[in-house]
């Protein structure tokens, strides 16, 4: 069964860059799936950040696109998220997930446990 | 505000049936498949329904999904206290070029 595990700093200062990594186990990241990030501010709903294919093709949420960079490291079977110029509004639990893309659909079928990132000075 | 609209909360007694609605538009639900996710307290979301009405392996048939026009519905029968969770609908929005979610519905099993 696919397993995903997020890692990275739990505290980031305003204006700095948030960096997270998602390690994938029991499945090759070079398969025919996309790999994505979703976040959830405390007490709020889900927000899609973006998805990336092992080739590097990526789709980003237009509302975050100017600040988001995703990358894939196939040698380590992991993928990463960078979110620049963070503010307190970026405080959230960040989830990584495996994504099924198809004609007229995108589905997150496996999720990591999530990691809380707090933006504070 | 979320692109997809869900009721903030629903409730029902154990053993009863409940439905959760998800309303959108032609650019999302109307022309794309809908998925539903269950988020138990303090845990990550879990895929419950995909392609409008398909259940992943291991999801009991007490959970069902349907879609009509620009709205989708999640149904849960034989409610159990363990079903208390937040439920989210999600789909692709062709105009926004983004995955969109509903605001979530909190299910209380009284």
C-alpha cells in the first residue's frame, strides 16, 4: 500500500520560504500518477496547492502560482514543495497526496498524515 | 468562500440515513467527475467516493455517491458513531484550471 510522509520545519518566519518534502514508499514516484500538495488552515477546509508529474510537468493553484514551486527527486522517490514570501495566512496543515489525473477528473487517492506549519516571527 | 457549496453540518441518529449535498457549476461539477473525502477528527482526509459514484476498495457500500447536473450528493446509510467526521466534495474546475473543494460538512451522529 502506498505510503506518504511529509517532513520539514514546523515554524517559518514571515516573508521567508516554506519548504516541505514528501517521501513516498511502497510505490514508484515514476509511475503514471501525479503527486500533489493540499493544505488546511486550522479549523478550515481544504485548499489545493498543486500537482506534479515525475517528468516535471506541474499544475499550480492560480491563487498561489506566483509563490509555489514543486519538484520531484526520482532517485529518492520523493517530491517537494516550496512556498515563498509566506504570511500568517499560510499557517496550515500541509498534506501530500497521490493524484489520479484523467479526462475530466483529478482525485487524491492516498494522503500523507499531514504536517503543521506555523508562520510566526 | 469555497467554489463548491456544502451545508456546514448535518445530523442523524444511529442506524438512520443522511445525505450531504455539494453544489457547483458547469465549469466544475457539471462537466467533471466528483470525489468525496472523509476526514475523521485529527486525521488526514481519506478518499470515500470517486468518479461520482465509485467506491475504492475497502469502503463499505453504506457509502454512495450520485451526481445530477451541477450538484452531487453523498449518501450514508446505517449510520454509526464512527462515521462522525467532516466530509468534503472535490472536483476539477475547468475555468479555474484548479482542483476545488467544498467547504466541508460536519456529520454528527446523535
